[in-house]
C-alpha cells in the first residue's frame, strides 16, 4: 500500500499530497544482497565481503526473480512487478527487503497462500480518497494500482489518499514513495504488519514493525527520503544476521523474559523486537 502527493512550486502556495495505507505481511530469510555503485548505479552485490561478492546488473536480478515467481505460478506481468520491487531494495542496499524475500514469495504463490494471478480493483472512490480490494494478489501488484490511483487523485484534487486491503507483503516502503517523488510529488507510504514488537518494558509481542515512509522533492534536484520501521530495526535485519551467522547488537531485541538478547536465532524463534522509545 502506498501514497504519494504533489508538491508545491515556489510560486504556488498549494501542495499536492498523497497518502496511502496498505496491508502487508511476509516472513522470510533467503539471499543477502547489497548495492554496489558503478556501471551507472545499476549493479547489485550479493554477499557481505569482497571474497564472497557477486555483482550483477539490476536487470539480470529482476529478470531472474520474475522467472522464479512465474515458475511458481504467478502471471508474468505480476511476477515482473514483484521482482522489480525486490531488486529496488537490493540496489538501495536494503538486503532485508530484497531478493532474500524471493523464496517466501515463491512458496506463498505455489502454496496458493497468495494469488499470483489475481488482479486488484478500486472497490470504491470518493473525492480524493479510494479503497483498493487487493483480492489477495501479490502486494506489489496491489500497491501499483494504489499508487496509480493516488497519483491521479492528487493531480485532480491536490491530495490523494488510498487504502488497500486484502493485500500482501509490499516490499520496501520507499519503492512506493519514490514513485511519487519521480512525479514531483510528496509521497507517504505506510503499512501494518503482524505483531513482532514488544512494547517498551514488555516481553510479549504486541505490535507490528509498522513502517512509515516519506519522500519529498527539494530544491536543486535534491530530495528528503525517510523509510523506517517503528522498531529499533526491521525484523528482516535480524533474519539477515541469522543467515550470515552473526550476533545482533544488544538493544535490537529482547527474549521471552524481557532481557536483551544478541542471538538472532532466539529472536527469530521467540524473542521480540524492541519498540522504539517514545519521546
């Protein structure tokens, strides 16, 4: 789920604003990929050290992921949309939301937990708002429709607010806000998740990581970009540390007794991510 909105020019004191909410769930832990600048910034790198590094063009990664999702049962066009979202995360140095999610996506499609051929619809629309019924489609497919709708509404009304339901994991929130930024708008993107975090001082999973994201254009071609979880770190970062056999820093998670843990396997199995302290 996503949302963008149009941004004011210096001469006009109006601002186009778009906001979107979506539902996204997904647990995974496969491949670790990081960004490597070079060759036009289109290269992604797998592995955490030079000796293990594998560099490849983003297009190659996107095509490979799309082929995996298609083989699992997704419609080719839908598979391409989901693959592009994951490749974006890897190209931005966000391995927790990149190709490491691919096996979960493929498994969910193959198991019919996610409908790889379903197409979302605009369930209802009124003024500058709309609701998308995702029909259990891939999150990327649902959110592409939500973003297209939000951008259109923002251009018509100065603000577009779109919510999506019956959706799935939508990848890095910044992918959607970036669509608004590319259109010269301010983009806000939010989603809820399954309960992963304990409230401050607690030891029971009670709330989601519930990320929030805001991209806004600035003068001189610059921009403001914020994409963050509302926990100390996203769950995916703990999963990545577990996959590469490294301990997590103290303060990232607590165990079942509410004590700090540095064991990523313990956090994955039964620990709780720390909630960011409220100021």
